């Protein structure tokens, strides 16, 4: 998947085997890079209630993505991200919050300060966990390697009851695959790294997660109106 970023960077996400991921890591360590240690991330994706699934929304040119990121290295904080796809442009806003402030930040009126056209009935629907290692070069390009990916179906009512974005046992694992995300930063990539990108298949883990675990509309029509209730 190739995205055009507003500041001119290119971001390319591809899937490789575990063995290829290990080989890429060895090559990266031989480059002039700063290595950031292993970090476990949990990413919670929000969408409108059924029957309008994110897969249907993302088919549009102007797709909206809302997600919350939890990092093992910062257990008391979360990052709220709002991304807007505008044709070839990807705009996004990030807001770092104390964990206790997340509920207030997700209220419809607060969320619309970040994205004026955000719908008021967003609920958490998909969780993705993975272990990340980041390699950042002095030239400006960077590579993240995401391993041990797991997908979770989320019951929106759990958040209503507990106020927590807890994940239980994964519904699916992405066994045997590593997500490699390359951001050029306007720099020229090493020849070997450009070759890896060209030879590998694009991988959108959000789309895959929804295809695996996202709830589907019932043939009998949508159930009761479920909305995110925040106090």
C-alpha cells in the first residue's frame, strides 16, 4: 500500500515472511540507523455502528479513520489519531492524552473539534496488537518491522460498561508474516531496501483485520442502536 503524505513523503507497507523479516533486520543494522527497541502496540479502530462497516466506508475517496494507540513503553498515556483520506492525500491529527482523559476526548463534540465531519455514533470495532521495532536513518528514511500480529473483535458494549479498551484472547493471528513499513522521508532508499519493497506484496493490516473479524450486518437488518456512551 502506497500513501502520499502531505509533506511529500511516501509510505509503503508490505508483508514478508518471518525469515525475510529477520534478513531485513540484519541489513538494516548494517546501515547508518538509530534502532528503537521492541515495543508492544495495541491499536483500537473505531467505526460507525452496523450496518455501515469500515470496509464499505473506505471504498469512498474521502475515508475517515479514527483510532486509539496504546504503547507498552507509555502505559499511562494513549494517542488518539484521526486520519482523513482525500484522494491521493492523507491528512492526520494526533493527540496524546493521559489514559484517564480518553473518554472525554471521544465524546462526539470533542472528536468533531479534530474532525468536523466525524459521525457522532462511533464505536470501537477492531483491535490489532503487534510488536514493533523502528529503524530511523540519518538520511531521513525509516523502517518499522511489526511482528506477532493479532486481531481482536471488540464488543462496543464492553467499553460502555467499563470505560476500558481492554482486549481479550485474539480472534485471529497473522502467523508467519511480518509487516514492513518504509517511509522515504524524501530521501533515496538503499538499493537493497528499494528492491525489497518492489518485490513484496502490499499488505493493509486494517483491511485484513476487518475481513477476518469485523461483524457483518444481519440479513434481518441492524440490531438495536448501539452508541458509545461517554461520561
